[in-house]
C-alpha cells in the first residue's frame, strides 16, 4: 500500500463525476490548475482520472515515464470502437513496428513527390472561393484538406466521392465524445458507427485496387512496405491505418488553417509582414519545395497558431503502472489526461499568453526553447504526430497562396468563440468575404 496521498481534487457527482463540466467548460483544467497545481484528480468519461499540466508533467507522460502509460487503455471506449486497431491506439513493439512501416509514406522523398499535387489542389479551391466570394471557411478548409488527404494518401480523386467521404468523417468524429453509446438508431454514436462501416468498405475497395495497380500515393507505399524481417502489413491492418491517415490527415489541419485565417484577419500588421516575406519569394505562380524552406516568419505564425489554438486541448493515457509525481501517488487502472491547451498558455513560459504574438518564436526570443515540451500541439517524445511534416507543408502552401494573391475580411454578426470538441474551431466556422488582390499579377 503506497503511503503517499492521492492527488488533490474532486471526483464530483456519483456516476457522471465531472464529465459534463469537462465537456462544457472551456476553462475546466485551467481553474483546477490554479487551485491545485500541476496534478489533480477528477472523474470524467466514466473513470477516476488524474490530470497533469505543465512542461515537467507533460515530459513525464510523453517521454521520461512513457512505460507507465498506455494509449489504448487511455482513450475513451468510443475512440477504440471508431478508430479500431490503428496506430493511434497501439502500444509497445506493435506500435513501433507499424510506425516504422508507415513513416516512409509521410516523410522524405514521398513528401517531395506530394508538393506539386498539393499545390494544384489548393489552386483549384482558391478559384472556387474566388467565385463564391462569401463562404464559411471551416467547411471549405475541411473539403480542401480532405481532398488533399484523399488524393495523396489514398489516390482517389472523384469529387462526389470526396464530398461523401468528408461527410462520413464528420459523423465519425462527432461520435468520439458522444455520451449515449447505446445501439439506438439516430443517436450520434450510431451515426458514427454507420459512417465508420461505410468508410471501411470504401477503403477496402481502394486497397484491392492499389494491390493490383500501385501508384505514388501513401496507400501504395503502405502496401509495399516491409519490416526488417520482410513482413508486410496485413490487408486488415492497411485498411485501419488508412482510416487513421485520412482522419488525422484533415481534421487537425482544418482546425489550424481556420484559426490561421482568423488571426491574420484580426492582425493586419502580422498579415502584412507575412505577405512581404512571400512577395520576396515570388508574387504569383506555384509554391515550390525550395520556397517552403524560406518562410521563417510564416513558420513563427504557424507555431503561434499551434500554441494559442491547438487542434485538440489534451490527450488521454491509461495508467498501466502506478506512479508517483510531485509527492502524490496514482494507482494502476486510472485514466490520465494531460493538458496541451493549459500548458501552452502558462505565463511563466509565454508572457501575456492570450495575446497572438508570432515574434515569441523569433530567433531573438525563442520562448518555446526555454523548457522542453512547451509546444505540444502535435504531441512530443517518441510518439510525436507521424503526419506533422505533411500537415505543415500543406498549411504553408495554403498560407503562401493566400498571402500572395488574396484578401479576406471577417463578416459581421458571427461568433468566433472557440468550440473545442471534437476539434478546436470558431463557433460559427469563420464566415468571410474573399477576393483576389487588386495589385496581384
């Protein structure tokens, strides 16, 4: 029996615990952090839970004591049902082996091959937006990022199919935190399961086609991948990993692009400086791989968007080995939640954290370099997001075109308050008026 006390905090009401507050209150973690410090207990999503905040706590979870925690045992049951046996929910050697097999599809030469197609898809959407003039950007970014993910990761490009699949993924995502998981028709969770089944069916057909006729997409690379013993992923493994790639390949990027466009519109001085950086490279035309490496101020802006508006507010783990932290004891079997949002808004790391300030990442200031694990929107440690390079390349291509050739303004009478579940976005989705720049070539 461990002599140390459990962390401070409250388990809340019987059965539901503090789940409703956790899902509804944007400052749930911050309030408790102010009261209890970097570790506290609660009861959410059906389980006793320890929440951890701050760079030391996050490093403990994501790096130095990673063996105490399980991804699979941490995420709510909904995630296991909807995302299946994908990399996201794997642990240990199984995860390491599958990650090694998937890496080549999202890095190095493969990434280089994706630039031209990405650029072409982005230009196509820009023309559509030009014609529309007014639209809700979150919805449009979702179509764009899903189209890119479909073409480059799966090799599918039929526009009707892309729209259908994008809608199915919206239903799937809505089921992650659905509280009613009874198998009743018309519930959010039932719709999510139906969507998952249709997605699996579609991808299974695409896998069969790629096995017969490989191309340059990520799926073909996955089918061809072999580990050091010459073993490949099974067809079932390829299908669930492809679902994960499609999901991860557009959800988080959509969220960040929407906030990027929001903050640039809110901060004309930042937009102007970013525009000048782009116009020094070129005033129009394609975005090239060489140009992508020469955008340091845009990199700073994207880091600040990631800091202030992380796509997800935190991550879950299962405690598979009891541990001690900061004078407290946490038993095996608990759920752990580490906060990305609160950690990235601590004033001792980022002064005036509520202010949008890309210069905090400038070579002179480098506020994120003072402490490891202070910028974790894409995770950290050995399990940092496998698609981070893909996502950043995509966001830079979109941003470069917007800055070089377009103006936009936020339309009145809408709420830009953050909605954090299932992914972080402005409440009304960012309605804008969009037009080409008059002095653009």
